[in-house]
C-alpha cells in the first residue's frame, strides 16, 4: 500500500472535487474548495494537499487563511483546517492522520502560528487540538464548544490572541 501526500496540481482539481463529494456525500464541500481556490487572499496553494493510494487521489485537506478579530480593532492571522475528506473505501488506514500531520508541518514551515478547526472532538485532539475557549477564541456561529478547536504551531502561537474567527465569505455558502 503506497500512500503519498503531496501538494495539489492543477490537473488534480477534478479528482479533488470528486473525493470531497464522495467523502461528504454531498457537493457542498467540493464546491467550497473550488471557490476558495479562486480567493487569492485566503488560498495558500502549498496548503492544499492530496493523498494518493496506489497513484490514485483518495484524500484531500485544505488549510486557508482566516482572521481572528477582537473588538473590531485587533486582527490576528491564523489558518482554518477545512475541509478534509478521505473516500470511504480508503478510510481507517491512517490517511486522514497523515494529511493532518503533513498540513500542520507545511503550515509551520510557512511560518503560520496557529490552526483552527471545527470538527469531531473525538478526532482532532490526537494532533494536539484543544477547544479554543482556552484562549477566549470564539466561532462566528453557534457550535458546541468542544467541536471548535485550535492548535499552536509554535510555542505561544495563540498567546494573547483572542476574539472571533472570521472565515472567508465562501464558507457562508456551505
Ligand atoms: C474524517 C476522515 C477524513 C478521517 O479519515 P481517515 O483516513 O479514515 O482517518 P484515519 O484513518 O487517520 O483515522 C481514523 C479515525 O478517525 C475517526 N473518525 C472518522 N470519522 C469520525 C467521526 N465522524 N467522528 C469521530 N471520529 C471519526 C475514526 O473513528 C478513527 O479513529 P481511531 O483511529 O480512534 O480508530 C474521514 O472519515 C472522512 O472523510 N469523513 C467524512 C468527511 C468528514 O467528516 N470530514 C471531516 C470534517 S471535520
């Protein structure tokens, strides 16, 4: 079983759309990825990664730029991990975990300081994510506190950061 993680290429766009559609069982997340790719202020090409299994794309992860805004004055840069999908036939083999770890490593390499995720509280803590309430960082929508998580890519990456996470507008349409 040969699993590789690599940066997306333009010829992968169709396969990435299909992987997200199959993983989520709907087209919303696939369309979100397509839309974010057109948003130059949010999209970081090096943070759109694919997982290949025997040379076929079976998984994808995207991290995009977000802002954390406090009191309409202070604005901090961060990243949101979303979406991530692995096709059902390839799930449970650690591919999702490899995608997360590769995405976090690349983000750190690019000097980002933190990552935010809205996701399963049973999955993301294994990578070091903890609820953002720890830093007084809030989601812009109503979600269970334990599902909204953050991770410092460097020591103190979220120290003295607080406020509400502002996602790119493309997320409003999901
Ligand atoms: C979440 C997802 C990307 C994980 O991919 P994967 O390649 O199966 O991940 P891994 O093999 O590294 O890890 C599997 C673990 O994820 C856990 N997991 C998968 N879906 C989960 C869910 N909905 N809630 C909690 N844990 C979940 C499995 O229980 C398993 O846990 P274990 O290691 O303790 O047994 C994949 O299940 C998927 O595409 N799901 C549908 C889309 C989705 O929900 N994406 C996440 C959005 S936050």
